[in-house]
């Protein structure tokens, strides 16, 4: 359902644009499109009614109808896009020498365009006819849709409430840790109501942990209750459950009583008023549900406690008054995972035949510490109390993460994971399913993922002013917030750089993708053939020597090759008609002359390929949004690149020469990699001035070389026009760069900056000019004490890297403590001083309270003066210290003394931070 909804979503506004635009549509086609928009809107509304219903509980006719709606939507969007290609003007920039030739070429083009537009009109009419047939089916199935309801089934999570703690491994440690959060103070009985929220991925054992802690400490309370909320809760029933659990005798007939939410809340307030209570609210999915539930719990000073569990980070944050009260579930350690696995299979934690040790380790790696996965998989390795053979173990190992494992217990595990999937809004479901296109354990770069989502049409908005990339970032963060995507790496401003999906989730996504015919994966395994066999929409090639040419891929929208030698054969033997995403990173392909015919292409990734030249025909790819040319052999972009009016993201490397006329690319939001300035010959000078036309630019990363005063002035003027800039990275080389940027007024939303080499810290780096700056890297000729004081006043700064001139000796005088104020660096978590003489004591007590990593340089000769304060105890969050001890002639006595003093300071710190010397 949701995939069909996702296909309809971006199509409706495109059809609307056809109607309001100045296009010469035949009257019959225009009328057909009008009726099509109406019918698609009704179809979208009908699909919304059943989007929450699991597919296995839907009528087969409804499923087939939804699949046909999806295919029609794809077909219509392809038709509209083809129409737009041929109605857009834009000749090649190179002028023919002969005007007669130019005229003949234009006439021929118009005749060809006329024939194509006629074919497109016929295709539109055919699609309208199909829509009418689907409209009749919609009316036929509407009754079934309206009556669709979730059939009664056993919730597999209920079994967690009755799991014997003795059957589990490692539960005691986590249980005691949670109990310590609940009642860690000696006088906790006199404290007001406190809520502790358990948050984590489905299958980590949140319910089991909450029940274990509840059973352990409930004797210390007057009364208690353990109730589950779940998705789409009946709040009256939830409140009645709490009352019944608190006093089964008094409220034995509560379920027969006709009471509203307010009456039930009042009853709870009255009952709990003078009691110390312990209540667990399990499986909360919605902030609104919690807001209502919490009204029933009076904040008396009797030491009452609440425990909540949820998969959603934002819900756990809403439950607690402090982030310190959130218990984030962690996967089991390797040791506990192995012990649980062996105990479930061999009835003993240490018993495993030698021939199964290696395959056990490989299986546990895929389970990744998820108790539910370990318990489920272990159940597949025994039959009738007999351990299966080694070959059977390896067959199971190879099936995990590919959607191939089939068993009743696996279905129960999938059912638990599906709760999170069904709870997603329809626009997030195709975004999540798209991750099935990546191999297992693949670290996905978030920026490239978002650009692919945009290219596929998963991220769209009818409002022109909406930034699609920022909307895509919201989508990604929401999937992480819901514990469906795992965060792997973050940048200096706290944004996501890389992510992955757990193998168990990938297994589910591959299964769903196969059922929906969403992604076709070629990895050498046998997979279920979707019911629409000839309609491969997205192709992921994950293994070399697979015969991709045997697949009909004329309707493929995404093609991603994770091998090195498959793609040439695929491209030479296949005819792509509607390809939108083509990523060939690290493939051996070199000839891309025929790419100019992929007129629907939105995303072209050539990073790490053997390509040395872009064809002039690249200008025909009018819809292209992302072009990645990093690590290629390309030396110059063709002049036709300026025709790519929809280009939003351009990745290049420093040896690529840019043509004049780049100012026509006014849709650009990201430019990364170019070298600007003067080299041995004139090199990318025009782009310095043309930057001023990129008014939508959010990210600019470039290298400056041989910048004279004139270029400096032009660069400052151009940067002054970039009012949406959020990330600016301008690097250079020693000596030849003269980058001052004096007079520049940075945009207030600037969050990330990198500059080298500046004479000093510029005056515009101050709290009033940069209120949101979170990451700052400065390579300057001279670092002054007042510079550090000013940097400490930046209110949002999280990451600071300050480097002095490596060609100059570091002063023996360290920065004075008095330079920095007691409220300085309020958000700083990483502070890296290179070639700057400083010690931890430069931060006065009260400053840098969130600092986790500190790096500084220290001249060993300072030890001769004595009275050096290496104390770090005033930095409460410190986790790691890196020290560069500068000495002449290698290690000496003073160096050894400095190392010993620093190790002692680390040992005295409550956190015992790790220390490394260089």
C-alpha cells in the first residue's frame, strides 16, 4: 500500500503542473489528465485507509489493485518526464559555423519533436484509459478497504513478560544498572516522582529488562502496575489496565464500567495520592499518548517511580525531565552473546563442538548482540532436540540478511520488527525500503543516500521554497530516531555522515522489497520472483559474474553496481529508458559516451571509475541533479555542463578545469572539490566571480591557490551573495596562498567553517556574527591569547581545531588561564590545539563542561620552570587526552617528567580518561 502511495505522491503535482503550464496539450489529453488527477487523489485516499494493515491481512484483490496503481503511477511519471524533456528549450552552447546548417538542424529537431510529442500524447491517453479501469476496481474493493481490520493475533512481545530470568544471559547486570537509576540515592524514598525511560531497537529486550527490574524492586513500593500501550492504543483501556493492575479486587469490574478518560485519570489521581507506587508503561509509540497517561500520576514526595519503554528516541525524551534518566539499550557483548547462543542450543554456556565454533562466530556477528535475533536463530539450528549439521548451519548463515530465511520463529521475529515498519508514515517507507539496495554491513554515506532519495522522487514537496535536501535529512533523522537505521558516524555539527541497517532489519527489508517488487538484488542467490516478472524497477548488482543481461531492465529506475567488472556488459546489452539513478563507484568502466541518451537521469555517480572524459552530450541530461566525479581521470568539464539547469550537487576533484558560464547553474546547493585561483597557468579564475550567482548554495568546499589581492576581493564579494551558506571550507597551501577575507560578513546560519592559511583569526569570527557555528577549523600564522578568548564566546561551538604555523617554533609560554572566562566554550566537546602551547588548566572551573576530547601541544622546556598545573579534574566530561610534547633532540629528562606528570593527572581524574602522546 505504502509503496503505491509513495509512487502517487510526486506524480499528482507533476500532472498539475502540466495543466497550469503553457503546454500545447490536445483537448482530449488535457481532459484526460484532469480526470486522472481526480482519480489518483481518490486512490491515494483509499490507500491511506489500509496503509496500517499488515499485507497478510488484506484481501488479495486489494493487493493486486494497489500493485497496479503503483505501476500506473510509475508509467505516468515516466511519460510526463519524457514530455518535459522534449518541451524544454536549450541548444548546445557551441554555435554552428554556418547559419543555414543551424536553421536546418532546428527544423529537423522541431519535426522530430513533433513526432515524439504525438507519441507521448497517445501514451497519456492510454494511461488515462488504464486509470479508468482501476477506478472501477477501486469502487469494487472500497467496501473491503473500509472493513479492513487487524485480525486478532498473539503479540509475540507478550511472551517477554513471562520469560524466566534464569533462561537469559547478562540480564542481571543491566537490571541492576536500571534499578540503580531508579533508586540510587539513600534518601530516594523522600524524592518526588521520577521517570526512567528505556529506549532501543526492536528485539533488544526492553520489555524483558523492565519486567526483570519491576519484579526485583516492586516489594519496596505500596502498589505497582505493568501495562502495555502499543500502537493505536485505546486510551480508556490503558487507563483501566493501570487501575486493575494496581488493585485487582477493587477494580475487578472496571472493564464493564462506562467511564471516559477524564474520569479514569481522576480515579487514578485519587487512588495514588498517598501511595508510593511503581508503574511500568511499556511500548509507547506516540508522544500524545504519553502526555495523556502522565496526567494520572501525581508528583508526591514519597519516592514513586515510573518506567517507560519505547523504540523512539524522541518519545523517551518526552517521558523524562533529564537525558540522564534515559536508559539506552545496548547490544549484548560478544561474551554474553556467545553464552546465550550456546545455552539455547547446547543447554550449556560453554559447550560447542570444535567444528561449529567458526560458523557460530559468523552467525553471532550477523546477530550483532540482539537477544531476539540470537534466540530466534538458535531455534533454527536444532530440530527435535537434535543439533543440525554443519552444512545446515552454513546454509542458514548465508541466508541471513537476504530475506531468504523462512521458519515460524523467524516469522515471529519479523512480526516484532514489522511493528516499527507499519508505524512509519507512508513517505518514510520507500526511503527505508531503498536501503535494501545496499549489501549487508555496508556503511551508507548519508549525503549520497539523500541525493538518491531525491532523484527517485521519495523526497518531494509542492512548496518551491522547501529545501529537498533538508527535508531528506529530516527523513533520515526520523528513521534513526525510530531505531530502524543505526548511526555509524557523525560530523562536527552533529549531523549524520554514515549509517547502516542491522542484518535482521536488512533481512526484513529484502523480504518486503521482493514482495513489493521494489528492489531486485543480483548476488548469486535464488530469490522469490515478484508477480510482475518483467518490471524490474531497481537493480543492485552485488556479485561479479552474474548474468545481468538476461534481465529485462527497460523500466529500471536505479542501478547500483557494487562490483568492478559487471557494468560494461550490462550497459552495452541493455536499453535503459527511464533510468534515474546510476552509481558506478569504483567500477572499471571508462567509456560513457552513450550516457547522453539517459535523459531521465537525476543522479550520476562516477567516483573512482576509469572515466577520463565527459562527453559533450552530457548537456542533454537536463534533469540531472547530482554529478559525482571525484577520483576520476577527468581533467576538464565540457562547456555543455552549463545546460544542466537542475544540477544541485557537484562533486569534482582539484585537477578538473571548470568552463566559463557556470553561473547558469543557479540550482546548485553543493559544490565540493574544485581548485580556484592561479596555478602555473590561469586555472578556474572565472568561477571566483561566478560563485555570486549560486544563491542557493549551502555547502562550498574548495582549495585556493595563488590568490592575489584582486582575486581575494572578488572572492569576498562573491561570498557576500551566498546568504544560505551553512558550510564553508576554504583550504590552501603553505606560502602561495594569501587569503584574508577581511570585510566579509558571514551568513548567520553558517554552522561549519574551515580556513587555511589566515594571517590571524579574522575579526568576523565573533558570537554576534556566528551565533550557530558548531564546527570551526582555523589554520593561522599566529595564534594570540585574545583569539582563544573570543573563540570561547561562540555559543554553539562543539568542535574546535586551531593550528599554528608549523614552520615556526612553539612558544615556551603557555596560554594564561585568565584569558578564558568561566562560562567559555559552553557546548564544546572536541578541542584540538596544534602548535599552540596550552595545558588543561587554561580552562577555568565552569568552562568547557562538555569537553570530551582535548589535544594540546606542550614544550618540554617548560618543565624547567616548575609549578606547572596539569590538573584536569575541573573538566567533568573529559574522556580522552592527546598531548604533543615538543622537545629538541628527542626524549630527554624534561620530556619524561612531563609524561609522568600528565599520567598522574589523568589518574586523578574521576573518569580516568585515555591519554596518548605524540
